[in-house]
C-alpha cells in the first residue's frame, strides 16, 4: 500500500518533468502567524518560489489525505481555521491525523516526512523548532531535530528563534550528525537578527555547493538532511539587542501562565508580535521569502546534476 498523497496538478506535472520543486510547511500558517497576514504570506511565498523558477508545494493534511500542493481555496480555508480547530502535526501525530480524517498543519518534521514521500528534496521555512530554554527541566526538544537526522531533505531556515536555547539546539544537531550550514557568512543567523554571536559549524556561499553536499550524503549512505541557516535581509532585521528583552518578557509570561508543550511556540510568537507592534511579523515574512528564493535555487541545482 502506498501513502495517501494527493498532488496538486501543478506539483504533479513539475515532479513528472523533473523540474525543481520546493516544499513549504503549514504550521507557520495556522500556528505561526495571525490571519490575514498568514494567508498573504502563504500566497506570496508561493509566488516567490515560482518567480525563482521552481514549483511550490505547500503541505497539509485534509480529509484523510496528505496534500502536496494546495489549491488557493484550500490555502484560504487553512489560514482561516482557528488554531484550536486544526491539529499541529509533527511526526508523532501524522498517521493519527490522516487516519482520523482530521485537518492538520504540518510542522518542519512532518513536512519533511511528507516531502520525502512525495520525492521533494528541498524545503523552505522560517525557523525550525529546537531545544527550548529550560529543557533540562521540561525535556522540551522539538521533533524537528531528530527528523533532520533521519529524513533526506535540505531545509532552508533563518536560524532558530531566540525563544529557544540556541547553543543547546546547535549542539544537539551536531550530536545527531546534522550539517548546519550558514549561508554566506561565518556566524549562525538568529532568525530576526543576522548575527547570533555563535560561529557556524559550516559555511557555504552558493546553492550549487549545497546541492553537491546533499548528493554526497546520498553517495556516502548517510541518512538525514541538511539545515541551511540563511540570514534575514539587512533591511528587515531586528538587532539582537533589541529583540532579546522582548523575547525574555514573552518567556516570563509563558512561564507565569504555565504554557507548555505544543502551545509554547505559538504563544511566544503571538506575544512577541504584540510587543513589537507587528514588526516581528514583518521580519518573519521577509525572511521566509528570502528562504524561498534560496530554496528554489538549491532545488534547481539538485535537478541539474
Ligand atoms: N519556529 C518558528 N515559527 C514556527 C515554528 C517554529 O519560528 O511557526 C513551527 C514550525 O512548524 C516548527 C514547529 O516545525 O513550530 C515546532 O514546534 P515544536 O517546537 O512544538 O516541535
Ligand atoms: Mn515541543
């Protein structure tokens, strides 16, 4: 029996013809941004991928099927569904969500699984999940990290958010054998900020190098993907010194209100949005578009070889 995938005609045609395809996640739409900016972002990121010469494949679960590429009506429906009515689907939830015919938005981990099932090798997002601050007590470590260790998809992000424990996140990826590659600079970027103050373990300056490294992993029989950390564009960044106190306030509030598990990231993102008068969202959208462009270039390089 094969996986219950439903391809949009656009994605099916691109894959059949060997044209570059870029996977996109849906948790960022339902749990990462408010409506209507989330819908606008989801549409713009698809347009950006097309303009960069690749085909976008937004991934989500609906009606017992894994959708690889959404129609505009499906995108709109997902973007409008309140957070508490759509499942946030990670590796642990994927089979249950599909089997029960529920609506689910896929995280980085689940999107990687679905992309791989669909034969898509490159995926653009904003930020990955990671090791949460206080993980030594809560044990809250995103399944995204383990997924990168086992599923062969190259994920383009803008680093991890400072809501996480960044050093522990990068250390964990190293332990899991995941190449963390800064794009075009020596430092790891930190989502809203170009610099984190942490040196990147690896650096690359072109999409061709990134595609070549992915191919070499395959030849060497190494499982898992690669994480590309692409710095936010200069004009959209919020300096680390400016965003850090905001993040710390949001973290204190989450603690006071006993927010835990899957609710942590959505709560923090919403509070940081409010505390920055929406600037964090503008930055978030800019970096997603920037990642979509790079992912499209990488996807094209992968098809070339
Ligand atoms: N980080 C962000 N924005 C997001 C997410 C993470 O900056 O929207 C989402 C992604 O879908 C990611 C998920 O895969 O949250 C991680 O959730 P958790 O920490 O519960 O694994
Ligand atoms: Mn978690």
